[in-house]
C-alpha cells in the first residue's frame, strides 16, 4: 500500500472518529433525558399516568437553562433511580418537585 493511500485511510478514519465524537456530544443530553424519562415511567407506582410523569420531568428540568447543569441533574436522578424497584407517589413528588415560579430569587 502506498504512502498516499495509507494517509488517505488515516484521514478518513480520523474524520469518522471526529464525526462520531461530535454526534455523541450533540445528542448525549437528549439520549440521557429519554432514558431517565422512560426509567421514571417504568418505576412509577402502578396506576400513575405516564404522560403526567413525563410532563413533571420536563417541567422540573426545563427550568434549568444551562445544558451542562441539566445533564448533571439528569445523571444524578438516574443514579437514584437505579437503586429503586418502584417509586411510591411520595418518592416521585420528592424526586420531581413542582417547577418554581421565576423571579423569586436573584
């Protein structure tokens, strides 16, 4: 294999690696959010409305404007959910507090 061909292969592999890294950085928060959402729905008490659980999660995480902080909060919630088989309604309330009104704190 010639030097030009090897160089082209290395450049192509580096390009693919860079594209995979960029896609992972771009879509990882969305993927984590989806996984945590589904985990909450699965572990909610029987009879709990899945649409309400999804809405509450979006409300509680939607108040966080910094994407990095939102991702850290979702990862912390995921670690808590790993240790629980089912969530009682009181536990769900504790994990997903109602969204606070804006302007209360500066």
